[in-house]
C-alpha cells in the first residue's frame, strides 16, 4: 500500500495526517561550551581519519580500484575541505592523493599515498606506483553536475593527461556517488557536538527574540542581525549563512523587503541563519511575534490565525519525514510529499537539503525554490542514511486580520538514527512562536557605530 493511500485513509478517518509527538523542547536552551580550539582540532582529525578509513570499502562498493585527487595551493578540489587536517587551510604546492582499495601491491600501504611537490618528481613515482598496482578503474573528480565530484581543475586535468599518458587516462572514470557518499556520511562522535551547536542556536534565538534585546519602535531588523553576529563571536562560532532577519510580509519573500525595518508591536519576525564550528554547519529558520502590550488590543500570546499557520508548517515537516526513506531519490520523496499535502489540504513548498561539512552539503535534494516539483540530477540521487538533513519548507496560510496569505517558513536539522531507523530532530522543532513582550522589562541599547555614541 503506498504512503499516499495510507495518508488518504488516515485523512478519511481522522481528518488530518498521522499525529507525531510534540517536538518543541520543554526547557529553555542553554548556551553550551564547545572544546578549546586545540581540542577541537584533535577531535576533528580523529573524525577525518575515521571517514578516510571508509574509502577502501566505498571504492569496492562503486567498483573502483583507486581515487586520484590532484590540486594546487589556492586551487583546491572541492572535496579537500572534507579530507584535510583541522589546522590546514590550503593544500601545499601541488598535493596529490591516491586512495586505493588496499589490494594487490598496495595492500597495507598508507592510504592515501600522498605527494607534495613543485618539481615534477611526483609523476615518475606515480607512474611506477600505478604500474605495480595495475588499477582498472581510477576515479577522477570530473563530474559536470555535482560540485563535490567535479573539483578537479582544468589545468590539473591537462597535467594528468600529459604526465600519466593514454595508458592510465583511458582507465579513469567519473563516479560521482563516491565523493557524494564520502562527504555526506557522518561518524557517530559528531552528533553529541552537533547537538550542542543546535542548542547554542536555540539559545541565541530565545534570547534574541525577546524583550531583553528588542524594543518595539526602536530596534531595527538590522540591529538584531548584528546582535546575532556579535553573539556568535562571543560563543566562539562562526557562520556560513549570515543572519537575515525580516519583518514578515509577502514582499519579503524571496526579496529583501522587511530586512531594514523598525520592529513594531504586532510584527511577525523571521530569521534564517546558520553557525559553523568543528567542521559542521547548522541551518535554521524560526518565526517570532511581537506582542501588543497596551490598551484593549493587548495580547498575551500570538493570534490563533498565526498559530494555525505554524501548525500547517509543522504538518508539512511530518509529511516530509514520513516519506523520506533512505534509498528513495529526493524527487520520489518530493512527489510523495506533495501528493500527501494535496490530500490534506495544505499548500506550500518543500526545499530540503543535506547539511554537514557544508551548509548545502553533498547528497540528494528534495525540491528547489525554482524547481518545486522536480530537480534534475541532484534530485535523482538516493537519500543516504547516516547523514544530516535540513528540513526546509513553508506553508501558505490566510490570516484574516491581515487580509493576507503568509508563508510560514521553518527550517530544522535532523539526523538519521540507526536505533530508530528514522530521522530525528537534532534538538527539536519550533511549534510555538518566540514571543517579544515589552511588559517583562527593558532591552539592550544598540549603538549605530557609523554615528558614534
């Protein structure tokens, strides 16, 4: 029985999608301490060694004998970021890596074999190594569509063609899933630190979207964006996705309307940002509401119409995670999810992506903003287990008191669990608005550094 038919029967009986447990954290987030920079480097290098140790098995899985990566300083292969030591930035001189399947003449040899050279001495050694090893299929990162498998520079390809000659170049192959699976797959030790990072994100959101930071009529969205940047510095994390905060109006999507506004009571606020630490990245979108504090219109909670829009977005998250089975392609998950949304009377858009080493990491995507129903190539890749995903989407909902249909935009990170054989939220998901209530106290005072104090 298909997932869509199951969903249809549930709708007939219960009038809604299957109900999940509540995932909004029950306790306020606390700022977490990450290891010292020195300890982080040690931990990250251990993770990298564990990941590299998987490469011989990946080569066998994809019927390859070797994986040759060739790059120059300042012109690194895309995949270098996922292989380098934590304290490295660029590669040195020309860095050549030859990963092998630990067979034949290379059984027990270092993996990878590594050359750092600016004299040309690497090439006779490489030819001699290949002559002994006799690989039949040598993977080069030459894919035209997938960045993680297409990082070999055109200059390096020309050098390889000249130095290795037809004998070995005719044995080179393009197998993009080798690089995709290497980059996308996590190691078990990463999750505990990723959970700490997610709690830092939530702590920033809960503090930033509060009366302690926002003063309606005074604080601007730009003030708040810079508050998040400063807070990241204090927490000793950086960012790959700069905080973008807007007063949510229809024109603010996907443009910039609302990102330079003075925040007022009754405003809906939205943020999209991610932090970076320990070689990992987060990506989060939350919504907040500024309560009306005075007079007959005073509020103690967000209006029901807004809470209903948020509930629809949560329902979409449930639908995606129900359909998101490893082995299916992103396009298959997207089609099943869109069909189920239609059955349940929800309109919106899905655009989920892998996350990890990169904010937009290697792996299958589930929709794009400009490709809402089918994504060529990237959407045809299989969903891999043992990865992290960013569940990014929005639900349309008409808000009567605003006479406007609003996109309720959410994004949360999930990790595959071998124990439950399902995707689990790394910290939780937003199921209620962050509320700014000026009756609770005063906010910080922002200084326009262009104007002076």
